[in-house]
C-alpha cells in the first residue's frame, strides 16, 4: 500500500462541525480529482488538550485517506448514537464523509 502524495497547491474548503455543545472548524483538502485527502482540525483554545486531540485526529484521518482507506469505511466504524456521532472525533469523520467529493 502506497501513500497518495498531494500537490503543494490544492483546493481546501473549511466547514463547521457541531457536536454536543461544541462547534469547531475543519478544513478538508482535496486532490486534483476532487476527493478528500487531508483534514485539518483544531480547537478554539490553542494548546489545550482538546486542541491537541483534534490536531491528532486530523493527522490520523489524513494519513488514512492518503493511504486509500475509504472515508465511508472509517465513518461506518465510529460510534453513532441514533443519528449523532458519539464524540467530536466521530463528528469530524462524519462531516468529512459528507464532504468527501466535490
């Protein structure tokens, strides 16, 4: 399995992600065929524990996408209570799934 490298310049779109009482922003980067290949996430308070967790989430999700793991499989694997993700991480994954292609 090889990693899909992205060009230095690429389209990226910022989205709001709401979960529980939180509202965060993520930026999804797309490859030249319009597929989501990277996610940047961070918390509202720099250097907080939630900020570190969201940054790590973006890195792991980006690597998974660049190695070809379908976002639909990732989204199906995370916990959902009724129709809402169980965590802010799940909310980021589900938003990325919704916006996976342009």
